C-alpha cells in the first residue's frame, strides 16, 4: 500500500480541501480545518504549504507547514523562542535540549509543522494509514524544508496520546521535550448550576460567589457571533492583555487582521463572549465552534475598568457553561497556558511535546 503512496504539495487550503483534506479532520481538529488555515494564511504574514498523501483514491495523511523566521512574532509558536521559553519554565527535558543545541538561533529559519495553534499540532492520519505513511510524508516535509533554506523542522505541540506520530518522530531522529499542558473541560450537565455543583463544596461556593459579583456589578454579559464593528475594540483589549504578560510591542493591527479574517471566513462559527459596561466592551473571549465542541482562542480586558471583577472566569467558563447546551456543545478546549487557573475551573490536562530535528 505505502509503495503506491503519492504525496502532493498544495499552496492554498482550498486546494488541500479539494484533495480530500477534510476527510481526515476529527472533532478536536478545528485548527486544522481549511477554513481556519485560510484565516491564518490571510493574517499571519508567513509562507504556508499543505501536504497530502494519497494511495489509490484515498487520502491517508495530511500535514500543514509554515515557514518561521527570526522576524516571525510567534513567541510560543517558533522553534528557538519556544525552546527557550520551555527551558525557562522548567519543563521536563527542555534545558537539556537547549544545552545540546547551544545557541538555538542556529535552528532558524524553521519549518513549523502540524498547525500554528498552541496545542495538539499534528500530522493527520486517516483509516488505512500506518507508520510508513507517516514516515513518507514527514520525509517529504523535511526535504521541502531543507530545499527552502530551513535549518530545522519542528512540531511544537504533539499530544502525549499521539503514540504513532511520536514513535515515527523518534525513529526519524527528532528530539523532544515537554512544551505545555493542553486543557479541556467536559461540561458536567446543562447550565451554570450543574457546572458549579460538580465542584467540591468549597470551590463551588467560590464559583457561585464570583457569579454573584458579576451579576451585582452592572456589567452585561452576552454571547453571540463576532461583530465586525467590534473588532477595533477587541484588538485593543487583546493588546492590553499581551502587554500585561510581557508582550509590550504587540501591534493591535495583527489582532485586527486575525479577527477580520475569522469574521469573514467562519461566520457564526466565530462567537464572542463579551462584557459590556456603560455601553463599552471591557472584556471578551473569542470562541470557535466545531462539531460538538468550543475552542477558546483569544481574549482581552480593559484592566482599569474591570478592576478585580472575575471577568476572565465569567467570560470563559461560567457564561459558556450556561449557553453550551443550547449550541449542542459538551466540551470546551482551552489550549495551553494558565494551567492552574484552568484546572481550578474543572479542566483536565494532556501533556504536549515539542519535537525538533536539525537539518543538514
């Protein structure tokens, strides 16, 4: 079967879709949908590509690629910066890999594979694909990366449960270290009351008290489709969040570009959970819909207006728990980062691994 494998490279996600990409996308793969990859291609300012592997009339595997350089502003999605970040955070194995490479700048430019999202970047493998299929498509990606001047190839967030992919990467000479914890919440029932009741008594009291504070504050909470008219304000709020967490040089036009592309390409699959105070948005979360799940993707807050109100928890947990059943949603994926906060609100974690290979 594998000897008849044909690997094609596509320049656009639409071409990849025509080649059968969608047949490989599962319920947890929103960020590998061609529609989302078009959002990135429209807004990321990076060279992207898409590989598919076909045997006979069946698409067996697919892999997105993006060329990252030292100018790419992706602190957690770029090989050199991510290795340094993980080592600085004390993630298992990262310091050893940083020491082995010495100056990780030598790994740049780098071909990032598996998607641009933070968590569960992967090679898509369908029914009938085996380890040899994975070897063949990764071999093709490595060849493309080398020919285009990349000094390394990297899958930044491979899930611990993805045993086939991890085994093939090890066999191909990739080294790895922990790169994060992917958080997901399986909702315990219908609405906030069921969500709060699922916690131990002390945590449940705190969650209910936070909800009461929001209700008493006069801040209005709403969930609905992303409104293009709100985009400049949302971009400003996201820029505030980035500045708070050390990214003071973020250009809000980058946020606007992603949000506009999302509104255009996704329609009502792009939702915004927002807080409005005296007619002005003071907090938001972008929620993306796929199958029976939501994917929390971006957020921002007016910290001067919000003060100590628990708007983060309200917008990303409590309000979503209230509305999820109406949308047929049973699981919310939160990705990596803020691990303690996510676990405190009911999330379970899955370990992620960076895999990198230096190219000759």
